[in-house]
C-alpha cells in the first residue's frame, strides 16, 4: 500500500515537472536581437523602441518606463546578455556616501555617479545559455521593483 502511494506521488510529480518544462519558452540559443527585446518589452505592456543613446550606442528605450536596455555579448546580431539602466539628472545633489549606502545594502543593482554627477542605476542579466522568456519576465519584474525602490531611496523621478 505504501509503495503504491509513493508510485502515485512520483507519477504526479513527473507530470507537474513535465508540464512546467513544457510551458517554458526558450530564448533563441545564441541570444536575442534588439528587435526581439523591443517586441518582448511591448508584450509586457511597456513602450519600447530601438534607438541610440546620447553616446551613439544602440539601445532599446522604454521612455514610459524611464529606462533603457543595452545588449552585450553580441555575435551576428544575437546578444547573450542585457543591462537595464536608468539615469537621473541630479545637478550634483546626491552625495557619494549615499550612493555607497545603496550599493552596500542592495543585491540586484548597482548605482554610480557619472562624470557630470548624474545618478545611474544598472542591473545585468545573462540570457544564454539556457535562458527562457519566463526568466526574462522575472528579471523585468525584479528590475521594475529595483527601479521603484531606487527612485524612493534617492527621491528622483
């Protein structure tokens, strides 16, 4: 009787795992393109367009979300990692010790002051090998929470 219960439980676990794995949608093996990222971001309810930043770097901009996505580790237009980034003009009003406090106490993103004393927050995520759209969705949710906390911590918009 006990063996039957264990067999049934094992079979149920196998069905659950198989179903979960079948639902995961893999990212392309060599990563994503800029257009892939913009399409994915729009599907998540954010505005997104492929453009260039002030330094001429190709990016996916989410103006409504107030952040950009940079792609790295690219080969033949497919990229294996991404960086979410947001910058804030602060006119030098943010102290370095406050930035260090953020970096010391936070896990998922780092902050810094650029040469013009503007405040930045960035988070990097690997997409390959083995990334899924579900993982990317989770990373976006983490980023949005980080960005919300960052804005509150530094009182920036």
